[in-house]
């Protein structure tokens, strides 16, 4: 059983939902990323998504785009990313998901890329621009290397397509909560809660449903969970906090914010 599936099973047995936290590798520095990860672990995050920067990040909002650009400017590349993952793995066994773009894998070859990141300590992959219709080679390589494939659906994805995408997904299915790119929302529209309820009905507990893109406060996290989400995914809010905090205080600030979000996933 995959590390991600085991995590969801363990949480389900305690009647908890998952907190999935996203940070950009190398933002603003690699040392800061390690501090942030320590804060996430201490604060109770269940799964960590590590972004590997890409020059043309279509799904990313301004906060994540800025983080990716900064990381690339500081010299983040594939080999440095692997070293960072290995350092994280020495400190924690938390499930790690890599979020990046298809072109990076395609250039290296799916099998080579996936086997390399698996050896470093990655448990799952999110590729926002990977289409189901062109995913055969990717899915084969991921299965052979025992790495989860986490696909995205949106509020207007048709029921038949949700079924098809969920069949290709493992670990969890990622529901993009809003139309557009990532980033904090002031207020969620009713279509978001409707989309969560609709997806849950179609999935029928076959795979956990994670909800992200725009979730940035405990109140918003609560709304997603009360609507039926099995996991909340928070990214931009962590990156803003990291950027606006002195390096020596990142770990504690992240721990505190993570803890406030994790509380919303516990049974009342």
C-alpha cells in the first residue's frame, strides 16, 4: 500500500481529515524550505506537496508563480531538488508529493524521472497539465515505480469524466475549488460546495477527495470539510507567510499556522 493511501486510512480510523500543505522547493532559499517543512511537520500537516519550479507554470496564481521564479533565479534545478528531498527524508517519513509540469518529465523520459524521484523519497506526483488522454506512458511508469498519480478535476468537470479521471488517479483526487489559477480567495461561491458534494457522490468513497486552490484560512478549510472534502490543500497562504517572515522565525510561524489549520480537520 502506498504511503499516501496508508495516511488516509490512518486518518479515517481516527475520524480525521487530511491537511495537505504546499511549499515551493528553494523559496526563498533551500534553507528556508527546510525550516518551513520542519514547521509543517511539527504543526501537524499530514502530507506535503513540494513544488518544483517550471518556467511556464500555467495553473499557478501570482503567489506561486513568484515563488517559482525566485526559486529558479536562485539556481533550483532537478539535481538540487533531489538533494533537498533527500534532506527532508532524513528528518521525516511524511508522505511527499511532487507538483510540477509534464514537460520536465517528458524531456527526461517518464520512467527515468519517476524512478529517480521515487528513490529520493517522493510518493506521489501532481502534473496540472497532464491530460488523461495522453497519460498512458506516464501512468505505466508511475505504476511500475509505485508512485501515486494525483489528477485534477474542476467544478465543471462532467460526471463521466470525473469517473474516468478518478480511475487513473491514486492517492487522492484533487478538486480545484475555483475557476482560474491558485491563490487565496476572499469568499468562495456556492458552486464550490456544490462541486465537492457532487464529486463525493460520484466517487462513492473509492478514492479520497482533496480540495485546493484558494483555501487560505481555517474558516475556509472548515467550509470545505463540512461540504465533504477528505483533505484540504493549502499553498499560497504558506508561501506568503514564508516570504514575509525572517528566516530564523519561519519554522515557528509555519508551525503555528499549520496547527490552526490542522485543528479544522479533527472531529468536533
